C-alpha cells in the first residue's frame, strides 16, 4: 500500500478534498458543500461506484491552518493530520502538493524532493523562469517530479487524439476557457498538447490584457494556436481544431474522469519508480506559461522559447 500525504490548500482550489476522496474512496458531501464546493460533492456522488484507487491511500494531510486540515481529513477519511510540513516527509511514501499557487511550490515541495520522495505538484508547476529552472535541475539530478493539468487525461481529448487524422493537415487551433492565464492557461495547453502528442513550441505572444487574456503560440512546424482566457465569460473549456479535410469541436466537461485518470497515472508512476509523464513535456508547457507573462509585461513582444530553461 502506498501511503500518500496531501498538501492543501490555496483559495478556490478544491483538489485536496476531491483528490483525497477519489483515492480513499470515501467522502462527506455535507462537509464539502459546507466549505463551498457543492459541485465537487455532486460529481463525487455521481461517480461513487468508481471511487477508490487500488494500492494507494491518503494517510496524512497538512495545510496552513489546523482547521482546514481537520476539514479535509474529515471530508475524505484521512487518519492523520501533520502540524509541520517538514514532518510529513518521514511519514509517507509519496506526496501530492494539491495547491495551484505556483509561487509557493518550490518551498513546499523542497523537503520532499530533498528526501527523495515521489512528488506530484498541481498545476502550474511554476510561474517564474527561476523556479522552473530549479525544478528542472532537481529532475536532472534524478528527483521524482511529476506535474500537469488533469486536462491532459480528459476523455474528450483522448477521443480527439483518436480522430485527429480524419481532419487532415491542421491549419489552426483555437482554445477558450474561463478565468486567468496564470492558473488556467495550463489547462488549455495540456489539452492541446496532449491531443497533438506534445509538439515543439517556437514562440509566444500575449496580445490581450489581464482579465481578457489572448495568447498566440507558434509551433516549430508552423501551426498557429490561439488561447483565450476571459474572467467573466460563462462556459466550459473548448478547443476548435481546423484541418484541410475537416474540423472538430472538443467540449471538455468531465472533471471527475480526468482527475481520476491523472491520479491513477501518478500512483502507477510511484509503483514503477519514475514519472510516466516525461518532465520535458511539463517543462515545455510551463515555459509557454512563463513566456506569455513576459510578453504581456513587455507590451506584447514575441518571446522565443528555446532559451528560457536549459
């Protein structure tokens, strides 16, 4: 049995509750609803028959406040609460850093990486070139670091990848989502890159503004991709793929399925002793996230990606 520690939580991110519940196969819907996530309680209830990950259990939880840890532990049947983050490293076999505030990821992950534990870090891994370089160096030294958006494993994207050849040569992709580029651009990038089998990015340009972010990405093969992240729109994450022989709309809605498949991939990685998702794929995507921020801060200039991280 793999004993997993989970670290939470950042504002608006219910992953410590939902992921621990998916792994442990148990949840308290009233508690999850009480703290503000009725949609999470609803999809856990709808998928109750598939809850529980074989050979894994979340046994420890840490958060910045004891009351938050107690709530997560109660909601997902986690037996132990850790009061000091550093203490968890000696109590578990692997760690899920289930926070989406990338500015804190390096400091929170460091004790576990130093201890040689497998670590899964919620999206986005980093939001500065310095932090991304640090994680890249740790990977080069042989540390087990896995990070991605669960949208990489969305069923809707798997179907699109299966049907991709029917579209002929791709000419254009557009991707639309709600909220901000910093935390949610990674969702759309993982979805697109998963469908395209992780192509090589060439350059990025941010041509929008905060709250209405528009990012243009050029791949090395010449394909143009435009991402739209708007805070105040309603809707799901959607991709439109346009080819010379056809086009396809990918409407991504099944959060539960992608979360579960992502967790299964991490557990399988721990069992196999190395991440099943190559770090180079994560590095490419996070490089795009950071380069787009740099472009916005410099008036929309084009940023080349090849020299961001070695």
